[in-house]
């Protein structure tokens, strides 16, 4: 079970990095304050989820 979860977590990190590198950075360049708030809120959720996973 933990191997499957680790694989899913790895995929989610790759997807998140791709999204940040394509969509999020472009919105930051447009100085969209709503997107910055949304990003920080999402980052905190992600961080709290992975704080118990030592490999991140």
C-alpha cells in the first residue's frame, strides 16, 4: 500500500511542478493578486499534507 501511495505522490508532484511552470508562472507575470492568494493557499495545503512524508 505504501508503495502505491508513494507512486501516486510522485505523480502528483510532477503534475504540480508542470502546472506551476506553465500556468501559475504566467499568471504571476500578469500580477494577478487572486492567483497569488490561491497559490499560497494551495501551497499550504500541500505542505501540511506532505509534512508527514519525509521523502518530500
